[in-house]
């Protein structure tokens, strides 16, 4: 069994015990290592520590319970092994910048970045030898994207771009509107930068506000884009960096002919 | 693993520490964990402030001490101290912390090459210690680095010693 499989098995063990009183020692014992060695390995493979992952998974499931059930927050917190509602609220606020009581009244959670269970495919993707991120912080002025919205995962960009005749075609943009959608139905606006007021036919015009971004260059294909976004939001970007109003990602495609495996450029709004 | 059993007098140490879960997703953008950052912080300070370490002895020795907290088993939280040996703790710079390593019997395990990166804690604590005539005198362990350690990039040629404070079982 390689390290990725071993760590994946540990995440499965954690998943089965989210409502049980387990310690880091139990997770390390189950894997057959000391806490120190296991924690180091877990961090190397996932980017998180075992305890951090356990807590983030519990809090993410608690979000679902708060939204979808009438259960009291005190019961939800005890159910997920928090000693008392205060500890739960503190941990919840630290992860989501929102109190559980507020979530219960507002029931709006689309913007919350939940910790998804780590799949084997995800772990294989982020541990590939050529998975290297180049990043930089940039400031961009406001601009408008004019284009078409699609949820097609295949390369239909040419068709869309061809429909957008008469606009500047230096490079085009893909605006991922719901990048953390886990069922692979990511809605995208594909189009060009365009500051006219004219919105022909079925096109959509989106104003992107002046914004600070974390710019990433990374290798990715259509097939592992979900994993990349999951990694960026749930592991690499700290919560307080992320623009909390609505998670969206912009991709700048400099040449539609480039191979998908080449470095791609993504901007993630940060605060 | 077979250790040497030695008696060691108390030692004064000057260095820096970290308390917490060093493997938690941190604020840095590199891949290093907090222990790596602690070593970088200490080594930079040591290099830039030699006067603060004028009482340093054994100039080729630096050490890392692992001190488990009460929350170690539940949360994976512990203290790591990295530092050097000094003959007297007359000045403790504001950027540093000091430790007195207690006089004790120590079991000294020498780790060579890839063994340095292995799960030696499990071997020592789950295998050697329960079968030995000893128990822990204090709950910490030390990694001693001297000129036998050539760096993580030359692990095959490197050696370090692990010191475990022990006492005979009664």
C-alpha cells in the first residue's frame, strides 16, 4: 500500500467516526504509526493535519444539519463531538466567519466553503509530480465580460467564441460561476473583455468589479478542474483570503489552441 | 534499535520554540510545516546575531526537542524547541527562549540515512521502551544534530542521535 492509499484509508476511518469520540492517536494507531510520523505524512499528502481535517469535516456536515433539519444547535454540536455549543460556535466561526445561529436564521450557505471528503482521485491529483502552483497577488481594474453561459465540460469554446464576432479577440475569459459545485456541473461564462453597452442576442454581460486576486499558474485538464478548485479553496487558500460574497474563479485563456496540459492561468478573488 | 545508555549532566539551552499543531495548514505559501519555519527563524537569528550566542559551546551541535502536551493524543498538539547549548544563561535575548535540560540517564539511539525520516518514535516508544528495563524519566525527546548530519538532501550520508531521558523501572 502506498502512502496515498494509506492516507486515503485514514480519511475513510475519520469519515466513519465523525460522530464518535476519536483522537488523533486513534487515527494514527489505525494506520500503524506514531502520531508524529503520521501527522507529518498526512500533512504531506493532504496539506492539512489530521485533527484539522477531522474538525473541518465535522463542521461541514454540521452546516448541512443546521440548514436541513430543525435540530437544535446544542444537539448538533454534541452529536459531532464538540464539548459544548461555545466550542462549536468558536470553531464554526473560525472556519466560516459566521455564527451557527446566524446560519440557522438566514439559511444561506452557498458561499460557505465546505470541506469535502478527500477522494483517492483528488489525492492522486494533488500529489502528482508535475502538480506545481505558481502564484502571485495582483490588482485588476473593473471590466466587463461579454459571452455565453454554458455548463458543458467539453471543448465547446470555439463554437461560443465564433458566435461572438466583432469583439476584440486577443484572449478570452472563462468565468467559473460556481467553482465548488461537486457534481461537475460548473456553470461558466465564456467570452471576451468588452466594455461596450451592447449585449446582442443571447449573450450575457457580467461586470467584474475592481478586485485583488491570487493569480495561479498550474497544469490542469477539464477532468481534474474540480480537484484543482477544491484544492485551491479548501486547502491552499486560507479562509480569510477569499472573497466571501460569492466564490468565483476567472480563467484567462491566451491561446485557445494550447494543449490542456499546459500551464493555465486562474484568478481567484481575495480580500 | 539498540541504544547506548549514558549519564548526562544538566545542559543550558538557548533557542526558539513553537507550540501547537505544526502540521496544520499554515499561513505560509511554501510547503514547509511549522517545524521547518521554526528552524529557518532560529538559524537566521543565530546567523545575524552572533553576539547573543557568545556563550555557545559545542559550536557544531544544535538540537530539536519534542515535548508532548496534555492534548497530544487528542489534538496532536505539542511543543518543539530548537536551539544550541550555552555554558551559562546570563542573557536571554527577547527573541529567544531558554531551557534547562535536566540531569538524567539517557538512552541514545543513532539514526543513519533513511532511518532519520522513518517512524523512529514508534520503534522507540512502542517497541524498545516497553521491552527495556527503563521507563521515561521525563516526557520529551531530543534530536541532536552535529557535523555528522549533512542535510536532508544528503540523508544517506547523515547521522543524528535521539536522546530519551529514562530511569530504571522499579
